[in-house]
């Protein structure tokens, strides 16, 4: 099998090298201005420096201000990216606990199918002088497991839709703009414009608290002041946003969230000619959330509350007060131009972009219950199937903390570092990236040397004892990582052929079964998680038009 994969990869690279043709890709904005796609894109959909300036100027060429309304356009400006991914995936499992519902109890799972067949359709441009807009419709499939079979149900949704009033000072370079609607935050690296597949997103942007729903990567509803300021060889990219923080949904409280970002970049023209551009930046997000009204949160239902009252005579109280959260991080991006090599008609480019992100996050304790909430499946010493309560008790407990209310904020740190290499300009690209996340302050961790839930231990410990992991609890995942590399070959307009390999460690989550209790041990918002190592490789065909 490995020999066959290597042979296929070698054949693909050889075909790339002997099939050199200059791309004449002019979709959407490229068609409008009569420019090739590579004017703005490194490789669709990732933007280069000029593309970022074009975006900052309200989807107009830098230095220009357009005043043609849509009804004066000779044609509607639309762009699309459709992709069909053929997957041959081998999951090498260290699943020492009960497997996800629907999967047979085995160690390896092979998947070979066409899935993630979907895409995005963009519609955008200018609406008269100084007003621009952009919207995206996504049609995607999601992986699910049911009755022992892998499935891929499709769904359509609006990714985002916003207007932007450009060039407040009539600069023509996007120095100050006001955006309003549903939009992606000005993150250092966009999940919507990454070169890796849907299986390899910027994971640290997708994390949400154990009981929260906010994700930094999700489009948010609100308004922002943003722009790009040019000072000779230096540029400043900034955004200050006031948003709901509810992932495109209506707000659930009277508080607004804030987001700010500043990045400084400098162009170089040194004697070696290798260092082209360096950018460093930072971001900070501060917000509040009301768990009761947040869509998608595992807030206790009326049935759960009735269950606790009927079975245990416990009146569980839900605290509607807002709790705080924040995210902060720094990032860098370095563009290099390595010495090129010419082989016959081939001009190997070796332009390299090395980039990275480090991010930390914190959610205040948002435990909604009183100290007597039952945690089921506990030790017999607690009686009646109860586990330890939310206050520390026991003979071994330090008297200083006896009866202390247990708080458990959600904290994490992580990031990624990667490189995109232009092997053959406008033709062949190599990508690689390493992602990691470290999660701390989980309910499985001890407090003052005492475990809140003695029955909550890592799933491999359950296997050592010969017990299945109880279905009401999680595997107490603490960290995970993923390595990805691949090639992108622009065969001809509009076809791009993609190969990607990924290896991930300890990342496999699935929704909790229909709950008979509220589980406070959800990990990173993914539901029940078990410890799984897996790898995949895939070929994907992308159509950009």
C-alpha cells in the first residue's frame, strides 16, 4: 500500500514538471480587471501582498476609487470554488475506550469515498463610490457515523455577508474603512483562505470553551474600523471591531465583545535578495457570554432539571449572569526568495512564505449549578451512584479548603507554524504545517491535590482496569497535534489537483449520546473525546472560476 502511494505521488510530480503551461486564470475580480489570478493570489484562495491591498481597498485596485453601481456593470461579478475530494483514509486507532456510536470495536478504519464534495460561491464588488460588499454561500458535507457506516450529509449556509464603506479620507488605498454585517474577523491567517483541506484547518482558531460556544474562526455580526496604512516600505494593518460574539447568531446578552488587531510589515531589498518581507502582529479578543441563551451550548434542558429534582430532590440552579472570556496572541510571516533553478523550459521559483501563530485563551468559570449537583456514575462510597460534589470534601482535604466552592476556568494555549513554497511559479506549490493545542484546567485535573471526580480518569486507564469508559464522561483529553503536508498543481484553468497527507495525535470527538445528565466534562467543546491517533492521505480536485 505504501509503495503504491509513493508511486502515485511520484507520477503526479512528474506530470506537473512535464506539463508546464501558463495559467490564464481570470475568475471574478481577475476577469473584471483583466489580470491573471496570480496578481492577487499565491494559489487560490490564499492572497499575496497585492491581494491583501486589493482587499483592504474594498476590492478595488490600490490607488483607485470606483463609482460604478452594480446596475452599470456589463456582467454580474461572481466567483466560485467547487471541490470534490476523493479520500482513502486509514485511521490508526489507540481507542482504549468505548468507540463512537455506530463504529465497530476495532483498531483500524479504512475509508475510501468521494466526500466533502461542495464549494463556495462568492458575490462581491463595488456599489457606487466608496461602498463595497462581499458575500459567500457555502455548500458542504460533514462526516458522520451512523449504524456502523460513514456518511456525508450536505448542507448549505451563508458563510458571511457584509458591506464596507471605504476610503473615509479618500486615500484610495484603504487607509480607513468601516465594515458592517456578518464578517470574518481580521485574523492573521484566514481559515477561509488557507491552502490546506477541510481536515486541516487552523485548529487553535476553532477552539471553544468546555461549555462556551464562541470560536475565533467563526464569522461575527457587528461593525469594525479597519484599514491598511502605507509609509514607504512599511505598512500597518489594523482592525478594531465591536461585535456580538455569538458566531453569526443574535446576541444573547446586552454586552458587546471587542476585537483588535495590529500588524506591522516591512519590505526588503537587500543585497542577498533573499529576504523579501517580514510581518509581525498581535490580536486581542475580549467578550462575555450568557450560556443559557447561546445557540449550540449543552445548557441543561427542562427534562434534565426535572430528572435531578425527581430522582434526587435537588433543585439545580442556573446562573444567567454573563461570564468573561479572552483570546490573545502574536503572529509572524516571512517571505523569502531563494535562488531559482532553470531546467530547460522550467523556471523553478522557490518563493517561500514561513508563518506562525501563538494563541492563548481563557474562559471564566461558567459552572451553572449549585454545589450539590449530582455527578453520576461515581464511587459507591458516595452512595446511590453519586460522584463527588462540586465542593472539596474528605479526610485528606486540607482544612484550609474544606467546603470550598470549586471553580474551573477553561484555559488553553496553542498555535501553528507552516511554510508555503512556490516550486514552479503559477503552477506547482508545496505546503506544510504543524498545529498543536494544550488544554489545561479540565475537570479531570486535581485541585489542591484532590480530584473532583475520582472516576474521571484517562480512557487508557479504564482499559488497563478492563472497564469500558462510562458513556456519561469524557476521556479527559489534554493536548493534541497535527502535521500536514501536500502539493497543489494548477493543471489548467479552472482545475487544480491537490495531494495532502496529515497525521494527527489525540483528536477525535463526537456528540454525547442523548444525555440523562448534564456533563461538565466536555473537552474543547467537542463532546465526548477519546484518545486516537490517525493519519490520512487524499487526492482532491478543485475548480475555481
